[in-house]
């Protein structure tokens, strides 16, 4: 997986949180919280942010933290997806809730992500295998270069709906779904319930086989 935001080691997390708790009204504290809020999640981040004064909260770092905390909670496995919309290659707005399929894989990737590109042929194979049975993929690119994204789609023969968030990891969708590294994905059923996350390689193949081949035999 290509990581954008490094996971905190326990000792580093302890030191960083202690610093913010002892110096909540120091600008450096907002910088530290802004950097690690994804790792800590909304509950801890909100607790730390609440200790800061209004001037600190209204700083540039503070505004970014406040925006993150205002976003919907990440959908956990067993919970309904959080809807979003982005533009496709033609500039048309595509909404997640408009995807009509029995099972939909929300695939986060980018043209510059080596592991993503390496796994694309397998995704294409699985897509062709189960598309007629109700399987859909929506590719959510975190590219900041639209031309590179389009070129990768064509080169890798990605025929499913593809949309792009030109803000990359800083975009609201990545923040909501807590996508800290790619490739990453979420599998949801026809009711919009998230049933699995981070399905790669054999794990993805086995899950799709379980879903579609088991149903076909009934």
C-alpha cells in the first residue's frame, strides 16, 4: 500500500498528545493535531481541539481541523455508506448513490500508485467475470493530474465508472472514509451497507466467488 499519512507509533502518539494537552493554545499544537488527526480519529481529535482557545481554532491549521471534525463519520462495516459525487472523464457528475448494482466496490487509487496499477489487471478480470451478475466498481482517483489519470484509465482498460478528486488525500471523501493510503476499497451491498474493506488479491477473489457463485448455485 502506498501511504500518504504515516501511522503513529504508540510512543510518538503518547508524546504528541501530551504536548497538545499541556500546551493547547500553542500554534504548534494545532500543527501537530492537524498532522495526526486522521490517525487519532474524530473522538480524540475533538477532545484535544476543544481545549484550544478561539484564536488558535481560527488559525489556518485550526480551520482545517474544524472542517475535518464537521464531516460525516466514517461508515464502519455494517453501516450505510456516506454518499458523494465527483466528475468523470467527460466532466459529468457521478453520484455514488446513483450506482445501481447488487454489490459495488468503491476503489480508491491513482495513476502514480504502483500497487494500484499492479492490481488493476486482476480487478479488470473480476469485473468482467461478475459484471453481468450485478457487480460494479466505481474508481475514485486521488490524482491531482487529470491527464495522467485519463491516460492510466485507457492504458489499464478500466471500463467501470471512474471519477476523480483533484484534491487527493486532502479532499472530503478521503477524510470521511479515512483513506490514508492506497490502494484501498470498500465493498457495499445493494442496500448501501458496507460489508468489507481492503479487499485485495485472493481476499477479493474469494469474497466475490462466495457472493456470486454461491448465489448462482442456490
